[in-house]
C-alpha cells in the first residue's frame, strides 16, 4: 500500500482541530454558538439525505438504503 493511502491518525486529528478552530472563529469565538451552528448544518444535511434517498428508485438501489423518515 502506498504511504499516501495509509491512514494517518495524526493528520486526521490535526484536520479536525483546524476545522473546530475555524467553526469557533466563524462564530466570533463563541464555542456554544459554533455547536449550535453545526447542529443546524447537520440537520439540514440529514434532511437532504432523506430527500435524495426518497428520490432514488428503490429498484435502482436494490434495497441497499433504508428510507429515512426522521
């Protein structure tokens, strides 16, 4: 396996730390506001997944996905 394809837990942790710092900075340094914004974004993405899952033909997916009724 090429080194570039190998999992790198430290790089993943660093990327996650940077993303958390960016989210907090985007909310004026308020971590609570950052968490709320991320919850809203996650709920939006979940609704998008639900809509897309319902739009995909069941026959096409051969039952690989359960319809989310959230």
